[in-house]
C-alpha cells in the first residue's frame, strides 16, 4: 500500500506515525500499563477500531516505539566514523568512543519521547524484555569499546570499563529528564558538553594534551 493511502486512513492528520507519536507521549505521561487503547482513542479523537486498523495491539505500538530508539542507538555503534574524520589511519578506539557518545546524544535529542520510554522499561512484558536484551547488548559493546581505549593507553585504566560505560551513559540518559527541544543548546552543543565532561577526565595525560590541541 502506498504512503498516500496509508496517510488517508482514519481521521485526517493521523497516519500510523502520528498515532505512534501520540501513544508514546501518553505512555510517558501515564505509564504503559495504565494507558489503554480507549484512552488513546479518546486523546486522538478516533475509534478504537481505527487504531487497531494500524496496530494489532498495544504491545505492537510499544514494540515499534522501542525499536525506533534502539535501532538509532545500535546504528551509532555499527556505523564507522566518516571518511573525513578517519583520514588515512584507522580510527582509534577513543575516537570511535567519542563518535558513539556524540551519536547517542543526537539520537536522544532527535527521538526524545521514544528514548525516554526506553529508559523507563522494566521488563514487565515480552516486548519490554526483548528491548532490555537489546539494550544490554548495546551496553556491552560500549564497555568493550572503553576497554579497548584503555588497552591502547588513551583512557585511564584505574576505573573498571563497565563502570565507565555506566557512568558516561548515566549522564547521557539523564538528559531526558531536563532537556527541552528549542532551548539554548541543540544536539551538537550537548554532544560537545558530554564529550568534554566524560572524556577529558578519563584521558591519560598525553591524550588529554593532544585532545586540547
């Protein structure tokens, strides 16, 4: 079915993505368990059957929302540094880590409601448990990258790599609690701040001097 046909379904202005956006906002406001399809229908001004025309269940709505956030974060780890940043030499682990931190901040800002929902998942349903498995796999990849940067001598090694990963992403994840789109700081400025706070204190002396140049 064409995109135009999909957009025409239901009440004008509410295609699948539109319903998904309203649903995620409601899940964040009231909690997933407390939000019913009836509540969503009332908020959207649609019948419940109109929502079910787009989604098979409330779990499917949650699954799509969490997948959007997780896929964005996973892509940041999987996508290499741009060629212009790599130059002739292969990027170091600390350069790749910086790339991931900047990318994660941008995903959070671009998909703030979906990432907020992801961070509130507790594993109460099969969909949530599946999302948590993916999130833990992402965390392990970050820990491995930190460990690699420590082995290369770029980051101080007196702090356990898993602790570093948790602390750094704890800072990034906290952005959902206070960030408001349209404020003084956009994604790029926030990414600069995160890198400065997270990596400057972790770099070994030689790396810190090189980063400051």
